[in-house]
C-alpha cells in the first residue's frame, strides 16, 4: 500500500508554512490594510493570489481535472525542485533517472545533494523497465519519466510507464508531459485518481507558446498538491503571468490549430531533410522537434551558426551519437534551414 506520509521528509511533514496576509484573509472587496502594500493603484500594487484560484479554475476545465489536483509553478522547473525538497533527504535518498533525458532532473538532484541512479534507455530509446525496477531500494524516492522524451523525441510505451507506476509504491513516479500536446499518445492525467504515487508535469512553455511567462503545471493527489503549496514561495506566480495565462486560455481556448500547423511542418521538414545525402536518419518524433543523425554533427552545427541558424548539437549525449536536435520553426524559418542545409558540403 502507498503511504504518502512515510515518504515525505520529516521536517516537511512538520513544517509550519509561512502564513501570508492573503492566507489569513482571502475574501474580496474590503479595505486592505494588512499586507503593507502601497494603496495607490498602479495595476500591480497588490500581491497576487498565492493559490491562483481563478487560473486553476480555468485550467481544471481545460484539463478535465479537479482544482485540488493542480499546482502551478514558476515553469516546470519549480515543481521539479519542490519534489526533491519534499521527498528527498539530502545525502541519504536517491532518485532514478533514465538516460538520456531532460537535464533538469539531474541538476536539481545535484543542487539538493540527492544521489542519482541512471538507467540507460534501450537501443531503440524505450524504458528498460526491469532494470529500473531492480534499481529501487528503500531510499529511492522519485522516478522521472519524460514522455514524450527530450531529447529522443519518442513517447515511451504506455504499458512500460504503467508497469513502473504500479510497481513503485514506496515513492513517486514523475511523468513529465511537456510535449504531450504534440503527441499521439494520450496523457496520464486520467490516471491520477487511480495512482496516488503519480505526479504529472505539463507546461505553458511549448504548445501554448508562453515560455516567457514561466508557468508550469503539476497534477497530483490533493495531498501532494497541499505539500507543494506548503513548501513553495508564497507568491510564486506573479500577477502578470496569472493575468496573461487567464487571458490566453479565454481567447485561444486550446492549442489545436497551432499544434496542427507545427505537426504539418514537422512532417514536411522531415521529408525534405531525408533527401540530403549526409542525413542518415531521423528519429520518429512525438514532439515539436526532430532528432536528425548526420555524418558530421559538429561541423554542421558550426556551419549553421555561421549562417545564423542555431540548432542543438546532441551528438555527445548518451545513445545520441551523430544527432542534432532541430526545433520546428515557422514555415519561413524551416525553408531557410533547408536552403542552408542543402548547401552544406
Ligand atoms: C521544455 C521542457 C520543460 C518545460 O520547462 P518549463 O520550466 O516549464 O519551461 C519541461 N520538461 C521538459 C522535458 C522540457 O523539454
């Protein structure tokens, strides 16, 4: 049986969180003389809602989950760091991270002085489920699964992800769905009720086109969300971000159109790239980027920089020998990339 209290750090279980003015009185329309704010209206003279209630209401409808299942962070980076601070005792606990994957899981482990057990993906970039499960010990608190995965661009097999969630009852499985809007594989959001050890991360940085406002989402059981809120900075999402996200969700409604356009571009760009003699292959992508294997990645990268086109050289990454990572751009940008790449000798 999964027992959340057993895996939360003792100091966090016992933590008395900061109580802000807006915690102690959260009603509306009053004369507010309680937070030492400047009373003269600037549009921004008041502290933001520490729990982003209006925004969470909108996101709950958008995602089909309850408001109690939502934590909002300063990018996904904030919930990633909070997971370490809530669950991992420094210099004692460990986490399991597949390799290769998104780099922030490792950086946050190092910042929090938490040991990492890396488990290589298989040769075709799938999860090595048996080796992951074998690595679990009594101090393993988190397993990170990024699906679709950055940088390999594939979604992991649903049955593999589920098997890990079902077999890890002494810690949390974090499923990072940053690229889910581009994916043909469904989200795990509808499994939250079934699995109290599941945390799903999503973000406004990719499909929503709002990387600049820094807004990430963590979906989890109401109890885990309460611990996120207990440990976060009181006013972690500023007013500008809250307002702009509300406005964007209200006016755009969803990301279907822009995702459709990016997926069409991805398919066209992939076909054209494959015609180049030095392109050896492209990994099947469930994301807004392509992993392209070329003969001379470093020289191609530098050539593209010289032509003011910046891609990511991933050729030194485990299992990614020869690969560069190309984010899908606008039609115009993709055409320029193709023109430039076709002249590479
Ligand atoms: C881009 C990306 C994110 C987004 O991070 P933010 O802090 O929300 O901008 C999260 N996870 C992965 C795997 C990513 O590639």
